[in-house]
C-alpha cells in the first residue's frame, strides 16, 4: 500500500513538474512571438520611414533642380540673349567689326541653345507632356553636341505606362548612368533602348572598360547606391551586368 502511495506521489510530482516546464516553455514561446511581432512592426515602421525620407529627399532635389532650370532659362538665358543683341547691334553700327564679331555671335547663340537644353533636362515638368521618349531624345541630342562619342538611341514608339514618380526616377537614373559612363567608362559607343510595349524596359549599354561590380559596391561612391535607392523608391528593378574589360549594361524594368 505504501509503495503504491509513493508511486502515485512520484507520478503526480512528475506530472506537475512536466506541466510547470510546459508552462515555462509556452510562456517563453509566447514572449518570443510577441518580441518577434514587435521587431517586425518596428522594422516595417523603419522601412516606411526610410521610404518617406527618400521620397522627401527626392522631392526636395527635384524642386532644387526645377529652380535651377528656371534660373538658367529666365536669368542666364536672358543675359545671353542681351549679349547677343549687343553683338548684333555692334555689327550694324560698325560693319567693319562684323568678321570679328560673327564668331562671337555664333558662340553666344550656341551657348543659348545649350542653356535651354540643359534647363529642359533639369526640369522634370516636361516629362508630363513629352514623356520619356522625348526626354531621352532631348538628353541624347544635348550630349551628342559636345561629346566625341557615338550614341545609338532606339525605341518602339510606345510611351511606357509609368506613373509620374516612376518617369522622373527613370529619367534621373538614366542621366546618372550617362554621366558616369561619359566620365569613367572610356567608352566609344553607347546604345540606349526603350521598350514600352507589353511592359517597360530601359537599357543603356557601353563598350567601355567595365568594372568589378561587387568591389564597386564596397568601395565606390554614392552614384551606384543612389541609382539603386531611386529605383527601389519607384518600385523599379535595377540591374547591372559588367566585368573588367567587357563594358557595362544597365537595365531598368518593372
């Protein structure tokens, strides 16, 4: 009888210990779940904050560029026009100076044209009316005027179905790619293609020296990171295919 009582006591005690352990485990699991949910929530808030911060930075940058574009067009453009009028007036008043003033007048007119084209490329408002095809065409024309490089530009005559933010981001990323390519790649040819049918794809490829992409991500400047952040902010896919000595290809897609 005593042995039975001892057995029952051991069993009950064991069950109580097991229940206690189970309760501790359940408490720990629930606590971890709450902790994980809190971490996920904080991470989501952080992502939202960073997206809003990048969006605000982008809006400020675009406003600054718009202001610069207007100053170029309204102030610098008017001053250059006034200079050109004075030069032309000088040619009329003193015909003998025409051979000397002629080249100056031509240079001023070319500068006025360049300022106008630069002003349009800085101001993103024109993308609303002309779209990406016209915007990239204007940028290509501007770059070809003073760069000894062959730029091949092709599109399928279909404006991509992008919202305003995506159009602006795409154009700014395109400008950044072109700027970096012209400055650092040593390329002699650049090929640009834009597809608007059945989706969207913008590709910029060059025959330059290329680079080590992973090494560039580790040690490079902010240019590559800025392009990747802008693409992510606009829900666009940004990819780079490159290797030393084999040129580079940049692609933006949805």
